[in-house]
C-alpha cells in the first residue's frame, strides 16, 4: 500500500473560533494571527493506492464558489488538487473511491465541479464511488442552524443525484469512548473511527502503512496544537463529546504508536505522541515521505 500527501492549498479561519476557550495570548504563539485575527490553515488530503484502488480522502474547498465566498476564507498558496494529483502522475478519472470524512465545505468542496458549460454540476471524479456515513449524511442534508453555512447543497446533493454515493456500513465497537468500525463495506484493511463531537458521524480512517498505522484525524484534531484536551474548536457542535473522544483517541493512538496525519496544520504533516506529566503530547514531527 502506498500513501501520497495531496496538498490542495491554504486558507484562513478566525483564530478564536479555531481554539475555542483557549486565550489568544496562548494560541497566537502556536499559529500567529494576522491583523484580522485570521490564522493560516492547510487543506491537506491523502491518497491511498493499494494496488487495486486509488482512494482519495477528502478533497479541499474546490473551485466552483464565487469570489465573495472565497473572500471570506482567503484561499491562497501554490498548491491545488489537480496540481498535487498531476505531481504523482494520477488523474481525477483514475480515482476509484472518495472517502469524505464529513461534509463541511472545506473537506468536500472538490467533490463536485461545474459542467463544461457551467449550466449545472457534475462529479469531479466521474469513475469514483463516494463514501459517506449514513448518520452524517442525514445530519448534513438536514442541517442545524449552527452548521448550515458549512453544509453547502451544491457540494452534497449532486453526489447522490449522480448515483455514485455509497454509505459506509458495519458493526460499531461500543467498548471505547470513540466508536470503531473494523468490519465494514469500505475496505477490509482500513478500520474507521466515528467521532460525534465536531459534527455527527465524522469518519477517521486508520490506515496500515509500513508496519505502522497512519490516522487521518480530520477535525477531531485539526492541527498538532489541538492535541491538549481543552484545545477544542468553537465550531464543534458537542465540545464535551470532543473532549471525551480526544482522550480516548489519544490513549489508543499512543498505546499503538499510531502516526497522526493532519488535514489543517499548515506546518506539521504528521506527528507521533508521547506521555508526559501533563498528558499525551506531540513528540516527533514527520512528513509522509519520512515513514
């Protein structure tokens, strides 16, 4: 199995929203804000090539929104989804599966694109199965008022209309404070964790790679700076659930020496963990190519 980092650009979000109750006097040293209190974040995706399938995990913001939308998020940088795929010699048409950790616009916006004449939408990956989780699909398509602005219909509904949508299904292990699905219809070798604090039914794949496991942590841990338990985003719908899930996940990851792959950390791609007197903390920082 081969893994490839897919960088799709950088964007900005409000630092206070990203760090929740943590004061700016602390978080500003971790991710310095600009004059508008905005911090830079990555839109980092992951490609899995198991020899038979090419699986893309998340796909960034995409390119179909208007200038006003992009002005809120300051999309910048030299990377894009197409550039990153081309860099490793893969086209969108070769992608067999798109696993969407959740359906917030910064994770799934690249799923759907304008058609040639810009008269409607079409799947950006015409030969791929798009994977979601049924609980989350229901949550996203009937959004609460708090998350409504993050669930854009043009990113979501055309996936189902295309006939390419499949729900990940399997028996959930309830023995942990974060749900684990080991037997499911997505991939026999990739267990999937289900988290419900950030948004209901977010999927975190646990990928076997070179005698270890790489976990795509999505928005459970948007960056390495979010590893301490109280560092929970204000965007999370159930922050106390996130606390419980983070603690369970970090203990599991530390005990099994998992490597954490960050979607939004602009500086750190992967880290390992270590136990300290203050709890589990970041240890070594790595790139995928270092493994």
